C-alpha cells in the first residue's frame, strides 16, 4: 500500500503541473489543505474548464472508502469541499473524476475489491475498476451508470473539451505482468460510443495516465522505467512523466472558446455573472457558467453544430447578449470579450400627444416605489422632447407625468423582470383634457339653421377640426384652455368667425350663433387682409380670410360679389386710387385661382374716398385701410 500511495502522489503532482484544467496545485486550496492536515487522503484532482471548480477523490479519516468531493472558487476564495451526492458516491471507492467542459456530465472510476480473491491471487485479481457516468440535470447529479465502453480494468478517464473524446487507461496483463495501455473512444450520442482503440504510440509499460495538456493533442502519462533504462540514464527514479502526441484522428475534436471579463458598467469592478448559452434554433440551454467574482473572468467551450445565443447577467443587473454561430467548422475560434452590465436602467421617456403625435415633455414628474409607495429621488436628465431617468434595477417603479392640458399619466416600469439592456426608450401617449363646445345655430331673422359646416383651428397646436352641423345642437370636443379660431358657414348665410376657448373648471361651453342671411347690396368687411408696405402683393396672413370668401361662394353658386379696396389719406388721390384698384384685383385673382369663375367677381379701388372714420389718428387710418365685399347678385 505504501507503493500505491506514492504512485498516487506522483499522479497528483503531474496533474497540477501538466493539465490544461489544473492551473494551480490542489494543495494551494486552503480548505483542501486543511482536510489534508486533518489526516484526509486526497488524490485525483480535476479542474473544470473555467478553473473555478475542482473535483477530487478523498478518504475521510475513519472511513473505508474514497468518495468524490467538489470545491468552488468564489471571489477568489475557495469554499469548503462538499461531498457529492449518493447518486455519485457509493459504498465502493470513487476515483479519478473528470467533468465535461459544460459540467453536465461526470466520468469517474468506481473500484470494488474482493479481499479474498485479492489475497489468493497475490494482488493480480480481485480489483474491479469500472468507468461510470453521471449526468447533471437541473443542478442535481443523477444516478450513475456504467459506461458502455467499461470493463473491470479501467482507470483515469479524461473527457476532452469537445465533450465527446475520452482517453482512459486500461489495466492489462501480459506474461503475468501488469501494464497500463491508453485507449481512445468518442461519444456519438444517445448512449453510443465508438469502439475503444489503443493509442499506438503509447509506452507499453506505462503505469498511469492520461492527463490533458494544451489544446488536446498531447497527453501526459506516468511511466515506470525498467531497470536497464534506469541504468542507461544513470538515474534512480522509478517513475517518470512522458508526453505523448496523439494521432490526428484521436485528438480532441475542434471546439471554440469564449472567454472574457464581466465588469460593472459604472464602477468597473468585477461582477460574478451567470453566462447562459442557448441553442438559437431550439432555445434549449446548452451550458451555464459563472464569472469569477474577484476578477470577472469566465471561460466556456463552444461546440460545433450550434448557433449560440449567449445571455450574460447577474442579480439586479442588466443583460448583455452575444450571438456566435459555430455551425461551420471555420467559425470555431477563440473569442475574448469585455462585457459591461449595469445596475441602473437608463430609461428615456418620450411623452407625446395621443392625437397629434407631437412631443409633450412633462412639466414635472413623481417617481414612486410601486411596492412601498415611497416617493423616490432618482437622477433625471431633462431634454427638449423627454426625460431620462436612472432607475436601480430590481424594483417596480410608478412614474407619474404631469403636464398642463393633459390627464396625469402613470406608467409602471418593472425592473424585477429581466432587463434586457442597460438603456431603454419608451414612448408614452398623453391624453388631452377635452370638454364639449355645445353649438346652436340660428338665423338672425326668425328661422332655424338646418345645415352648415364648422371649422376650428387650434391657435396653440397644429390641430384642425372640420365637421357638419347637425341641429338642434352639435357637440364638439375641444382641448380645455386652448384657443380656437372658429368659422361657421351655412348655405344662404354669410360666414361667421370668432375665437372660442373653454376655460379651466368648465365642464362645457354653450355657444349660440346667429347667422346673417345673404342679401343683395349687403357689405361685409374682411378682417386680416394685409399687403406689403406701398404694395399690392398679398401677405400670406391674408389667405385665411380670403379662403372664407372662397368657401362662401363655393357653397352658394348663385352668389356674385364686388371686392373693394380702401386706403387712408396719406398720399395723392391718384396714387391711392391706383394702389387700391390693384389691391382689389389681387384679392380677386386669389379667389379665382382657388376655383371660382371670374364672371362672378368684380373688383374696384376707392382710394381714400370712403373712410369709415376720420383720418385723424394712426388707429383710425388703420381702420380705413381695408378690403370689403358687397353682394351684387344672389
């Protein structure tokens, strides 16, 4: 037994220096070293692909059998080793653990010993070493089963990062002498393995192995030197470590590596994040790993034939997404990424008018914790069309927006659910406060008005309302406190225009309008007809008033009118006569261009000869500068 223990010690040293899985001596793990100091016998260490987990075999003082244990590194500190569950461990010895790169499958040796047969055969029989496999489903190791390739003489399995290729040793006997041959097999799926094949280039007298080195094309093996070889080398060493290059057809299948660092977006500190790998086609989870809490580093293997969707996140952090396509062999490469995830959700709120779709940023807002109803103060950035709030991830927020003329709007932002990105944008419709304008039309003489058209233009916003009049009253929903230019037209009546607004506090506004019937020789003064100084060119502000005349004539096809222009007393009679005549013609031409037959219109310029008030002040002169129309035929 002393010799066997020495061999196992040599194996542990070989693994700690030559394996791609073990980057450090297991004895450097304080919790394991403490076990060893307490009399535990520890051997057969195997590091996970990301080097953050170690599986090993240990014999507790007072116990008869070796069991498998696992310890994990968290924030640079190794945890207390834990015995794996009874689905893995048994009353026999569990030895040589080897875990797949995704840690979904564990390979190990279960050794049973027939003491009587062992004594009678002088150590050549009675030891049964069988290769077992256990799968990890939803975080629980399942009942272990013998592998289909297993015999009673298997040792030291090694699953390579492709999760398919296994190199293991087999104890064989030749001429009453035991030796250990290395064999190769590959998992094809659905419980099917290829027939184990001996690695031809391996030493015939090898004792233990194999251990993976570098990229999976080389294995290490502890080999016993024959006496003649020791004498030739002039050394006393009985056991040496040999490197053996695997034939190309036996090497680890090509795989990719995704490695990187996960840090906090704001502080730059390392974050212990979960890295989940999904199949982009089936959405099945393929792998899951953690980044080191002390360094933020992670390392996962990417297998061929998959297109990966990769989700990287931590509790109360945003998500970071990657997509890597490994369906083509040439896409299997090593990739390093720097991942930043955020504790705060930077959400931009864009309030807009629900009807006009114009930006309406809030005048103020109140942000509350939706669970506790506590009002919160959060960092807010005010922009011209909206607001940006920094909300700590992990709570549900109620954000209430206030703006005059609109209903108060509350939206719930749930950051307890998966926050897909560190920044988001949300368009929020605001409903305007509206009240009814109750409109009743009458004829100033005595008869009721039965038809008409109502047009309202909002002076505060780009809003136009057009609708027919339906007696006895028509209700029109207007934005409270906004000013509207209202124009009413009815066949046989002159148009009516005014400004309406529903004050705050009013539930409705009643409006009775008396329309003048069209009669021959009636004169109507047009407001807001403007020309450039000393010119007969119409300014754009005149178009709205002339459009009313156009609609009046359009609605009354038998109406004929005379357009007359007037000036004040500044300037000579001849100058004012000519200017007013051209201004009358300009107004006429505008209406003709809109579609009214020229035969229905005439124009005249009266100069300063028909003032409405004396030209003795600037205010009176402004009144006298005007355009009118007179009904000439109806």
